[in-house]
């Protein structure tokens, strides 16, 4: 089809001028947790043992990758004055770009088709996508809290909508 994202989040990560910690924040927390969440749902909705095995391995690799990043970020927050404030402000920008990116039909709609078992099941699959996004946001806030950053009162409204849904 030739349809793909512009890659704004990736561009923000690659062009970050704040240093490694700022780059790591976007890479590990914002993009990394989203990727891990997709892998988990990929395993859950796998069509066969081969897909399940591939996703299980990818989950393990991504979890190891994220644990390094989270440790680095926690160290930075503990040992660098005002780093949590810098991170909090950067996440405000990153969340807006992330939300703009996932609002494109090439991100969540294909997942709905996969989770729904085909085009006909896409509406059912979209319910799974919303559940996936809730899990992503909860994991995101939990990881930030562990790192030492509280975004519970300042998370972007597009993300907070997923946790306030009943």
C-alpha cells in the first residue's frame, strides 16, 4: 500500500540535543513501553506456536533492553538536580507527538484487524486495542513513578483518556 508513518517520535529521539538521558527517556519509556505492549498483545493474539515463540523471545529481549534504560534514568533523576523536572517537561512534548503519531490509521487500525482475526473482526479487535492502550498508559505511569517522575497530574489528555475509561 505504501502507507507509513512520518516517524515524528523516532525523529524526536534521533535529534534530541539534551544528551543521552533525554534521548533514553523517549527511547525507553515512551517508545519502548509501547513496543513492549504491542509485543505482549502479539503473543496473546498469535495464530500459531511459531508466532507465540517469536513474540515471547521479543518480549524477553525488549524487557532486558528496557530494564537497562529504566535503571539509567532512575540514576539520572537521583543524582542530577532538576533532572526529573527536565524529564517531565520533555515528556509533555513527547506525549503530544506520540499521540499525533498513533492517531494515524496505519498504527492502531492494523492492530485491530490482527486482534480481531481479520477485517470483519476489526470492531472487536478495536476493543482489544483500547485495552492494550490502557495497559500501555498504566505501565508508562508505573515506570515513570519507579524512575522518580510523577506525571499522574500532568499526563497528556489523549493518554489520560485511556485510564479514565470505564
